[in-house]
C-alpha cells in the first residue's frame, strides 16, 4: 500500500466558529418569574436551552403588534392636566433635594420652604378644580 492509498484522517473542527457564525451581538429583555418558568418549560419540551428557544421564536415565530390602548374619554380638562404635570415636576425636584441631603448628611437648603409653598399652592389649585 502506498501513501496515496491511505485515507486521510478527517479532523473535527476545533476552536472558534467561522466569522459568519460568531454570535457577538447581545439582545436582552426582562421577564416576570412566571414568564421565566414558562420559557424554561417550553424550551425543555422543545429539547432546547432557553436562549436557543427564545432566539428561534424571535427569528422564526409570529410577530404580533401590540394592542393599542382603548380610547378613553379624558377625565380631566387641560388645565387640570397641566397642574398635575407641574405638581409632578416639583415633586421630582423635592425628591432630588431630599435624596442629596440624605446621602450627604446635610440639612436642606432654605429654598425648600419656597418649593413647599409652590407645591401646596398647586395642591390647593387642584382641590378647587
């Protein structure tokens, strides 16, 4: 038997997959505990790991559009909504000041009393509406 008649050994591919097959992009999403268990259960029943199952469903599954929110009649008028919006903004400001004071163990600035007056005036305006 000559060397040319000896069948060549076929080496299995080792190492990193070819460049076209490298999964180097990430997509992540959050699920509830119930959804997590459903995903794991469905993946196991399909003989897949959860990541492969989610990828398969996302790339080959049925895409459904989100249901639009039902049209509801506005409960409040534009003026009341504007007051709610301003009250929310002032509340956010007050919360940021409180967070800063608590984190750094410093007393609140004197302007907080003025901010409190603005918030109380907004509440009074809402109650009269």
